[in-house]
């Protein structure tokens, strides 16, 4: 155990900064939240949203990005669990499933069903607990723009941490959800009442869908120049098809750009990102602000 994993006489345990890749300073804060991932310091939006709400509430709190490597994520979680200045926060790629496993029983039923966590908060025992706000947020964002999904035929690409959450929530409202992945995921599809197909079959399916949702990382980061569908496949889509890409960096992926060019209705991940932050903030922060107030304050951030 590191020296910061022990409690000294009269001294509070603080996070072991040697476990993270970026530099932070939390010494002047009363409390802090964090977004934890491979490199959230490279433009993650959650700190801006949470910090706007902390400022609005006159709290000497801040959300900070914590860049951590795969070999140190569990040790970092152990350290944060003992740091009482840490109130919780967000989990970014690629650790949503790893954090769910680390939490064990300290997880909500919906997050357990999904198998991935994107939100940490303190439970009644004082230990860290986890839930998943990705799925609920994705559905709220979609229905706010396009109305109820009802019996729409929906094709979802990808079953990573966010993909599992999105698929679980959309399949709870529609019995016509198909999930496409490159590796076999039949067990998860059955678990949430959806159907699974291998990625190689999507060419014959895309023209028959009402909604297509990209939950892969294709279009983000090192794959920013790529799209889950080719130009030729997008051109085959019916004009009523709705394209939903949960990526928000960039705001318009190549997939969305090609879809817009074909006159299709589109939605990026920005509104989903806002809604999951609103939900997560309410889990982690002891706040008297209403959902509407939190959403209004956070949505003022560009």
C-alpha cells in the first residue's frame, strides 16, 4: 500500500497524484469531483458543466480531469475511495466496465444490468457507489428532439460501456432493436430484449431502419476521419431515417456530415452529454437545486 492509502493521526487521506498522468491542484478546494478516463484532460466537457453549477451554487468545489493508464485505474479508485474530499463524478472511456467490476455490490440495479458505470457518488456508508446515466440521457436527448421511439426499428452500432447503456434503454421502449458488433454479443442482446447481428450483415439491414445509432468510437479521436457506414451505404438510406451519433467531439462526425448531405435528420452526442451530466450531478452533489435549474445552468455553457 502507498503511504496515501493509510490514515495518519489527525490527517485526512488524499488522492495519490502519482497515479495520474496530468497535473492537478486540489489543495484549495473544500471538495472535488472528477472525470476519470484515458485522457479526459484533452477536452472533456463534463468539467465545464459541473463547474458552472458549482459556481452557481457558490460552492468551493471543482470537477477535474484525471488521466489514468489501464494498469493504475484500480489503484486510483482505491485511493479516491479513501479521499473524503472526493464526492464522485464521471467515468469516461475506456473504464466504464472496469469501474463497474471494481465497485462490486456498490452499484445500482440498472448499472448492474448494463455492466458499465459512468457515474460515481458517495453512498450512505460513505464508500463510492456507481450508476449509469448514459442510457437514460441518450433516450431523453433523442425523444426531446424526435418524439417517442414507440415501435421504431432501431439499429445500434457497438456495445462498449456507452453502447450497452444506450441499447438497454432504447430496447426498453422498442421491441425492434438490433445491435451490430464485430464480436459475438448475443447474450447481452437477449438479456435486454434486443436482437444481435454480426457487423458483416449491416449492409442488408441499414435500409430497413427508422433510426441508426452509432455507439462505437468510429469518428472519434484517432478514428475521427472514419465513419461506421460508407458513403455508398449512407446513400442507400431512406430519407426518413434518423441518424444519431453519440460522439460530440467533433460535433459533426463524417457519419453525420454524409447523412446531412443526403437530407437525413441527425443528432450528435452533445445533448446526451448534457443530460447525463445533469443526472450525475444530482447523484454526487447534495444539492437543493431542481433538475430544471441544473439543466438551465449547465446548458448555458458552450
